[in-house]
C-alpha cells in the first residue's frame, strides 16, 4: 500500500522547477546530497525517493538518464572504498603521464586538451589588454559560465541557486583588468564540446589558456595528466612539481583552478580517499566523478 501511495501521489512536479538540464541536475543534486550524507548506511531506493519527494520509478529513470548509472551503482561509486581504489598507484600514474607528455597522440587526458600558459607578466597585469567573452550554458552539473579569449577557453565555473552574478564575479575577480563581453554565441560551441564526451576527439583538441602564477600553472598542468579512471593526492602533485613539502600550497592552487571539469581538479582526493574540498561544492565533485563513471562505463 505504501509503495502504491508513493508511486501515485508523489510526482516529479513536487519539485517546482522548469524542465531541462538545469532541472534535472537540481533534482539529481538533491539525490546525490542525500546519498553522500548516508552512504555508510547504504540507503535503499525507497529511502532516497522519500527524501527527495519523487517516486522510486522516477528517481531510477532520472538518475540513469543523467549519469548512465542506477542510484545504487552511483552509491557504490562514491563509497570510501571506491575513492581509495581511485588512488591506486596514483604516483606511478603521474610518473607514466609525465613520460608521455601532453604533446603527442598518446596523451592520457581524456578531453585531448592542448594548452598554453600566459606569461607571469600577463597574470600580474590582471588581464589588462585581454578581451574575455562569457556566456551561460546548461551542463550535466547545473548551469555553467564559460570564459573565452581569442587563444582558447580561460574559465569554467558553475552557477549555484540561480545566482549568475556571483558565478561571473568568481571568474572576473581572477583577471580584474580584462574587458568582459557577454557573448553566448562565442562560448556555446565550447560548452557543446566540453559536455559531450562523444566530441572528445584527439584530432580536434580543445584549446585552453592557463592564466595564473607560475606555481599555479605548474599545478594545473599536472592536473591535466590525471587519467579519467584514476585520482591523485596533493602530496603526489607536490612531489611531481619538485616541491615535496608544498602540499598545502598545491591544495590552494587546486582550489584556484579557473577551468573546472576540463582541468580535472575533481580527481584530487585526500590520501585516505576522502573527497576533501572542492571550490564548486563537494556534491558537485561527487556528481562529476559519478557522471564520468557512467559516461565511460564499458
């Protein structure tokens, strides 16, 4: 009787959101937040559905459509044991990718990114003389804001609670002297490529521009070497950039990564396997890791 009541009374409309990717992510975000808080208890699908005010059928189909995984599989994907598994041989993974480098067809970074770094002088100038075009676009992880220059993608962040101004301010404060022009048409093709794994092709690499201090850029370049099915730690990154005692500074640089998702700072975990901090929220970090698992499941 309870199952019948749940499936007939609690409908998706209980969450008053417009339809589309943003609405899907908001519903999924609530599901992930619940799973993240209760993963040790391994909550049932019924418990998840009760919490978010949806039917079990809707929760199952929504989540599978969004991530390619069932809620149960996602729960397994973000347990501590799985997070620890991602760290297996993390140091040797970085060793291997350093040997491969970023410039050849065998690069391991799944977005097949080619990048360049602005000079330290460009960074110190706060973006003076640069024209940066920005736009807001749907993504699997909520609405995204993209920043582009003539040389490539320079920024990617996310909108929380519909506050576009705050998301844009987070980007523009990094380069306060640049000129900013709203131009969705210029950034839409980038968003289309970034969030569609079917378009991640070696023959057409995504060009990104890294604008930061020399230390920050070295950290971000190291992040680009983390394969999709692995993670690493702050201390391993510190060792690879020749600063083994600088794990805290590495953590700060990871937190300042201006090109979220593309430069995969979400693949940096605590040595214990804990997800630790993420500039755009731990729920979104878990969402990205789970989405990657589903998008590339064999």
